[in-house]
C-alpha cells in the first residue's frame, strides 16, 4: 500500500484552501445581488422609508462576510496546529493505519504497561477527542508486549459530537500524538470509519476494550 507523506498532505490542504477561496469570491457578487436587488438589477433607488431595510441588509451582509473570515482563520489555525503536531513525530499512513514514532527518543518509556494502566492513562485522552469506544490490539492484547512494543489502538468516534476536525484523519493524528506523549510509547491508530463491518468484527475479536461502549 502507498505511504501518504506529510508533504503530499500539505499540498492537498493548500489546494483545498485555494478552491474554497475561489468559490467564496464567486459567491460575493451573488450575495450582493440577493441583498441589494435594486442596485444589482437597476431598480429605482430605495425611498427614504426603506433606509432602515437597507441598513439591515448592509449589516447582515457584513455579518456573513465576517463569519466566513472567522471560519477561514479558525481553519488555518487548526491546520497550523496539526502541522506542528506532525513535526513532533515521524508519521506514515499505511493500510488504513496511522503509525507514529516519537522523534525525541528520550521521551520513550521502557515500561510495559498493564491493560488497566493503559485504560486509566488514556481515558481522559479518549474523552478529549470524543471517542465513543477504543480497543487495544497487537502484543499488548495477547500478552506478549516488550519494552519496544507499539501501542496499537482501534478507535470509534462519536458521530453526534463532531467538532471542526473530529472524525477526520487530522483528529486521528492529534489523538495519536496525545497517546504517544501520555504513554511514552510509539503507537499506531486505526480509525473505525475506515473499515467495513466484517473487518471491524475481525479486529474486535483480536482486541481488548479499554474505553467506552462496544
């Protein structure tokens, strides 16, 4: 399976922002026509009694414009935060699984955690990212973990509590980063939305639940 690089991901986001900006610029004349039909279509100018309506439409247009700008700023800040997180660890995506390795090897812990310890440490992390349920796979699930074993997590997100980045690969990246920093271990994350029901059932049969509902 191909590996998705950080540079390719950045290029896709830049392309998305460029297209979004282009569409917004096309939308502005349409908004003006809807808000000020008398000007757009050559109707007679507003009478004095319509001045209040004109002011209302102007304010409404400004509010819409400001809301769009605020949304774009939030989107850009979110992207910058994600890019910053990417730089803190080596990342690759393969076979619908995100693999992360801490760049600072001094942060790696030699502890072999028990399942209850992992459950306790990661509970606030899963809650932070609106994870509905999480399962641990691999060596920790079958009891053969060593000091170098990855923490491999299968996670489901709450569809009714999405935020601006939740449920996306970006959220998975941020979640993976917090998992690694919390446990001091390299880790891998599988997002349930990337797997069909049959594959999900096979994964759950080889895992141990550490958070939430099935």
